[in-house]
C-alpha cells in the first residue's frame, strides 16, 4: 500500500501577505512566526536582497497539524480566467435544508466582512446539497459547502 502524502496548496497572487491573512481567517489557520532574529515578516523581507523581497509570504497552517499547509507566492501575471484549483470550505457538513442554508449564510456574512465576494447560492438539487459560490480577495473562486 502506498504511503499517505501530506500536501501544500500554493496560491499564485499579487499580494501574498494579504491573501495569506485572509485565508488564515477563513480557515482558522495561523501564520507562523518570522524566522529567528526577526521581529516581523516585514523585517525579514527587508533583510533579503531587493530582487528577492516580497515574492512570497510565509505559509499559514492548521494549528492542529491536520489540514494542508497553504503557501502564497507573488507572480507577475494577473488572474485572467477561472482558477484551476477550487477550495470547498466545509461549514455545512451534516446539515440539510434550512439549517444548512443558515450555516452557509452566516459564514458568508463573516467572510464578506473580511473582503470575500458572494457570487451565487446553488440550491440543493436532489443529488447535491446547497453550497455558496464565493471569491476571495483576489477573485479566486471557492465554495462554502
């Protein structure tokens, strides 16, 4: 039997720190402290050669260690089309009907305050339960599921 692998999800973005902090809030993740000898990540960034400043932000991670690590890197090109990786944020697991919709709407309200954008509610269709399509602060689509 093959061994189970851990994964890291990498986001290409224009503003790595901003996007990392957004997703940390969404998922309840934490941003690790800067490397030893630096009070802040900005201090660390200023210490590297100018051509390497700002290309990435530290990862954010599940404080329990169960979820995947997220890494955010600056890329020169902007997002042109739909993202090819889509995260589902599981806020309605085990819920159905009005109870599920209430959980999705409550989380949507919280995330809009962080800068997310509501796209559309997809109602249960007899095969799939309801989910809410949203965008993060750089337009990457994700669902509240």
